[in-house]
């Protein structure tokens, strides 16, 4: 009776099955990794798109902030101008100074400086107000002195004042009122022109 040894065949079959299982596992692993990579790539693309949208919206918001800032600046300038006009209107209504003096005063007042009072004194005027700092007050004095109607501008007092937690410089100024010289017409030249006969054409 012939005996056949089947052990090598079984070992071969086991190895073959093991190879198949390894191949299946590798295929599953590759498929899983590929799926994860694809999903990750898709998520990254979506994140990139969202980031681009956010960046565009941020740019728009910054532009809007700049525009709002410009509008607020214009409103602030308008408010400061209106405040100056109100002060001058009140002074004129109370007849506390000649119109030309008040007009010159309105030109000399810089931004961030306010006039509280304007009084006539012997041969001049006395005025008081507040500025945000000493430099603004100095600019006001220089501009006031450059006017032909204000002479010998003198700072009487300058002291710090606290208003609603903010520091201001309260000042008092006196100046001599001066009328600019009136330009005189040369009477001799005027008489010569009148005496000249009209040329016939």
C-alpha cells in the first residue's frame, strides 16, 4: 500500500491562504489610507476656501472701518466748527465785542481749543478758554497775534483743569484792540485823472 505524505500540500495551502489574507489586509489598509487622504484633502480644500472667504470679509470690514473713521472725523470737524460758530454767535448776540474782532478770533481758533468768554476792557479785550494741551494754546496765541486787530497779545494765566477725567489747559489772555491803517487815496493823482480830457475815438 502506497502512503502519500500530504503535509507539504497542506503547508502550501496554509501559506497561500496566509498570502491572500495579507494581500486583503494590505488592500484594505491602502484603501483606508487612500480614503483618509482623500477626506483630509477635501477638508483642507474646504478650510482653504473658508479661509479665503474670511480674509475677503476681513478686508471688507477693514475698508468699512476706514470709511466709518473718515465719516467720524468729518462729523467731529463739523461738531468743532459748529461749537465755534455757536460761541461766536453767543458773543455777538450778547454784544461782547465788535464783529470784526470776533471774526478774526474765529480764524485764529485752532482745533481742540474753545473760547468761554470774550470781554471788552480798557483799550482792548480779555478772553478765556480751554485747550487740550499747552501746544494748542501756544498755536492760538501765535495766530491771534498775527491778526491786524489784536496787538500785544499776553497770556495772563495757564493752569491745568480736569474735566470728566480728561486733562485740559485753561487759559486767560488779554490783548490790545487795534484797527488796521486805512489805505489813503492819492488826491493829487485822482485830481490829475479827473482833469485829463477824455480821448476822442
